C-alpha cells in the first residue's frame, strides 16, 4: 500500500510597497537575552520565572530543547516558568536544535549536573564561521575534557574549577558560556577581554538573583566567584534593541511617524548617534523613542560606518542600516569587523535596484580580524536608488528584516519566502507592521 506523502507548504509574505508607517509599536523582550536566560534556569535547584519573553521561533526551539532534557517549562503570555529538577539526560538531541546556536551554551549546566555533556554543532544564521574554539579552550581551562565526534562535542569533567581566561576577541557567546560554567565552579573565574553587551549584563543580573556572585570589573573584565548552588528567582527580560532599531529605520524610510514603546536610549546610544548623523530626526520620550520620518529634510546624508562590539555600533544593526543608506545621497562606506560573511544579503538588494559594491579591503580605521583575509567585509553604497519589488528567499534573520524594509519602500510588490527566518527573532512582525499601515498578505 502506497503512503501519501504530504509536503507542508511554506508560508510567504506578499508586500505591497509604498505605504507610510504611522502609529505605535511595542518592543518585545530581547531574543539574545531570553534564549540565554532560559539556559541559565537549568542551573537552579528550584523553579525560575522569566517575564517579557518574546513568542518567537528561537525561544520555542530553546524551550523544546529544555523539555527534551527533562525540564518542565511552561509559556503563558510572555511568562516562562522552568523547573529543571527533573533533568534526565546530558545529551542534546540534534534533530531540532541545529536550528540555533543555543546548545553550545549548555556545557556548563550539563557538566555541573551530570559531569558530562553531548552538544550538537552550531546552527543559526549563515553569517560567518562562528568558531567554537573560544568556548572549548575556555572550558578546558576550567577542567573539562572536550572532543569532537560525529558532528557533536563530547565533554566530561570531574568538576569545573575557576580559571583566569583571556579571550582573543570579546565574543558574546564565549563570554556567556564561561559565565554559565563559572557560577557553580569551584573557586574564582576571571574573564578578560570579555563581551559587555546589555544582554550579557541582563544575564548577570538574573544569575545574581539566583544566588551567583558576579561582578563587572574595569577593562572588559568579569569576576565570578563560584557558589555551591543556585535557587529560584523572578526576572524581567530587557527590551530587544535590535527590534527597536529595525522599527525606527522602517519608520524613517517610509517617512512615517512611529513611536517605538519600550525602546531604551541607554541600549541604543551608538545607533541613535549614527541615525542623527544620517539626518533622521527622533525624540527621546519617557517610555520610548519616536522617529519623525515625516520631518526628514531631503536628502539623507551618506556616512562612513564601522561595526564593533558593545559599546560600538552593533553588528546586528548593520543590515537594516545599509538599507537606510541606499536612500542617502552620495557614497557611504560600511566596514564589518565582527562577522566575516555578513554582506551576503546585499546581492538581493542590488537585484531590487540598490548600488552596493563589496570589497576585501578594510575600509575603515578600526583594528579588524579580517585584514589580509579573503573576506568581502566592506561595502560601498551609492544612493539614493529607487527600489523595485522582487521574489526573494530570506537567508537569515537580520537580512530578512532588511528585505522586509526594502519591500515596504519598493514601488511594486515583493514576494518573500523563508519567512520563518524573520519569525525566529521578531514577535508578531506582520501584525505589528499591518497595525502601522503596511499592506502585507501572508499566503
């Protein structure tokens, strides 16, 4: 008897461009804080409650991963409760969890609980090699034995211990991984040349509420004194600074008046400085930021821009900002110093009418890891250029929102496929854009 094979139809967005965005949109909790803090709940000996958790793909994948390990996890209207007392395995399943990079952060919680861990290789956006060397080297210094086998990392330890670890680069993931391992390690761990992003500080705040002793020191340094156990806590996740920036740019490019509620100036200082240099007016209000696209005095200004680790210009802001620069008058330069392969998305923007050239040279003044390497990590953008609609396959999360912005200002219809990439990081993105006046169909 032949079985009928059904193939699930992939959803698409049909975007009718040329409509101004106006109104109010609320920023959800930060994806890059929520997913890491869900991992941190596995360190507690009693339930942990997280508020302002976004209902997005990466959160759902992470919750599924925790449940597969044996934790009880409930999600109810932005509040997640995790009880990890019933963890039953130290092996992370591969089928679903190659969809994001979160499994690599499970080393510490699983090694503390079981003395061993099996972790699948990294997934997530295709924006660079994302090497795990920083993670593995640091954990080995803390007493873990790690080897690669069959596409997974196998780790064992007789007990993690504190160490002085200096990172070659202020890697966000490596800093978080060391933190999660250090809070219950024996002795004191010092992380030098560490990442200091707001999402990492928010993780530290949660860990301290759970009973950790963790201190942010001078010169990009974290000092963590290991404790015997961590307990229950309740914590509200910070707003997503990437989502806030995305809506501010969308409002500016459509010449709209958009109030982004819960956007925090302290998390957006570098972004707002560059937005002002380009010529986009905005207002800082008590409970958010309003972009005044209707008040833009033509033309927008071209600029030279370099991404950097916090407190510099965030690499995740780069794609939507390149979209903005396609509408500035003159030549702009963007030098990417964090990920070597983050300009792949520009090919589609060129197809839509943008003028963008990529270069292997470092077109900037900041020290760059990619100098003398064969990576096209600098972009020259010439504008302004009118954009036309196209059929687009979305390759990754941040490029996806840039394509969505491009579709909103294009003078015809755009069909976007691979929309699950956008939904990994943007909660109810279509509902929010339609409430602002966008014309979008989901088919």
